[in-house]
């Protein structure tokens, strides 16, 4: 049974159906046990508690934000956060960000059911410069305050990244908090530490944060915005904690027609987030990853984007499955165009232009943990992979104990001279590899097959 959902694009309709769960989804699709032949919803009403079917309203709740002539007037993270919170309190709606430059000292924390719409290149959200300071006193795991060394630049309301070495095992600890009160150099945090910040671990406080951040939220759309990480004036922040946008433990998130640029880290990073759609976005000149479908993320859709001059264009992290990466321009990324590895299985990388990658066009990473952790059953099809790496560059590099990989119908070319370049490099332990109808030109070695 096919259900028409008025007013939604195909990708939004897909996201809507993914967001629907349990019996509600079965009502729309007619697939629940015993529900075959149930009448479709043709004239929905707003019914208390029904999150699946409702009318296609002519007007929905929208709040405008801007430096002037807006319902909420301002140009910083606080006014943006106020708009998100207002709309979320009323059950969801749209925050319209009017033209202007908005400077942030903290992430804007997203909420379920909120759509954020900008004015393209005219709505620019930029991160203020970072700064760091040492902690001046010990804080225990149960504390909700820290004491900073003199000379810091922090204010109440600022986001802070607290970092230290674990006293027991020497590992790095990273905590993201907000300063909510102060007396001199003592600052209260929005929530407890739950980690020891002892001076023996050389703890620091840094003004590092995402521009937009979401945790445990669903049904969020961000579109037509420009997010600038102010890379030259910020230190690097790992993509497992930040980025122009950082999402964790979320569902049904859509990015459309956004620009994420100049972050000293990742452009868009999502960790353990399912049914994320990134469509027609431009992620460029970020220090690390253009797009970071992170650990455990299921069914990402990455379509029609431009990913340029990042460290890596698309980085499939750990356990990313059933994803689609299609019709993207992935160009001049300094390390790899596409990197796929630990437990990333059953993904389709199709019809992309992967051009001028610094080292490798498409890399299947080796995982020393063995076969069970390798990225099996992935397909690379109908791409144009051109001018990859330097003198010993490789267009497609297959490493580790891979199985059931298909490389089909790709145009793999080198236009700068053969050098010592390789079209497809096959590692020693690859099994069940299908190379089909690829056109490979201009390399000193078209296929380097090292299988035992």
C-alpha cells in the first residue's frame, strides 16, 4: 500500500516514515499483522498523542530570529537558543534565521521536532576564537565546579571543554559543560563532573564547542544555513566531540542545502545516529572530516553534496551500515576521498566524482582486530575516481581481511602520468572480490593483486 503524505519531499517522506514507529507506522503502511486491507488515512485530524498522521496545515508555528526586524532580536548563540527552546516547548515548529552574522560562545542545542531554516549565504553562524587555561585547583568526580588559573577569558554562559589525563590509566578524558555561575576564578558547571580533574592530570579548560549540537533528539531539519568554524582562530577539536554540527544518539535528522566550513575538526559529525540525510550540502576546508557518519550509525543517506578540501571527504567510522553515498562531488581532500573501515558493512558508494584525493581515492581500512571487524559486503559502483595521491598514489586501496566486496563500472583514471601509481590495490587477505566492468587508464599498474 502506498500512502500519500501531503507537503513532503521524497526524502522528507522517507524520514517521516522512519520516524513513525510501532503500530502508528503500521497504520500508514498497512503492514501490521492482521492489518492488511485496513483503510488508508485520507482525512486526518489532529488527535491528542497521534504523532503519525495529522492534517497538512497551511501555516505552522514559525519564529524569526535576526539582528533586526525579527520576533527575537539578537546575533549570538543565546538568541538562537531562545528561539529553539520556545518552538520546542510548543511541540515543534520552525526557527527562521534571518540574514546576518551570528557569533557563538556556546553550541546551540537542538530539540526534537524543530526545523531550522536560514537564508543561505546570508545567514552565517561563526564560532568565536578559542582560548585555553589550566585549572588551578583539584576537582573530584562528584564536584560541580572548577577553579581556573588567572588570566582566563571565560564568562558565565560560555561552553567549556575540560580535558585531563586519567590518573589510573593515562587515557584522555574529555567533558563538555557550560559555565552557569562564578565567584572570581571559581566557576559552577551546568552538571556534575563525574570525572576527576586532578592537577596531576594537567587539566585544562578550553573554549571549544560545536556550532549546533543535538543529543537524544529526533525529527530535526537544518537547512539553508552557513556554519563557519573560524578555523584560523581555533584549536583542533576531535570529531567525536564537536564539529560545525555534532549529533549523538539521535534519529531522523536531515541536513539540506547547508554550508559547513573552516572548522578545525569536522564539518558534520553524527555518532550513533540513525536515518540521517545529508542532501545538497557543501562541506569544505575543514581540518578533518567533511562528513563523519560516526560509530553505529545506521542507514545514512549522503546525496548530492560537495565535499572539498577537507582532510577526508566522507569517513565511515565504526559499524556504519546500510548507507548510501551517491552523486557527490568529493574533491581535493588532503588524505582520502572516501574512507571505510571497522564493521562498516552493506554500504553502497555509487555515482560519485572522487577527484584529486591527496593519498587514496577510496580506502578500505585495515583493522588489526581481524576478519570479524572488517568492512564486508560493500559496493563501489559507477564512480569517477581520478588523479588520486602523489607519485605512489592509489585510486582504490583494499586492505585487511575483506570479503564480498564489489568494485563495478567505475572510471578509474590517472591524467598526470603513470609514475608508480596503482589503479586498484588488492591486499593479501581479500576474499570474494568482484571486479566488474571497470575502465582503468593511465597507471603504471592497473590492478596490483597481492592475494595469497
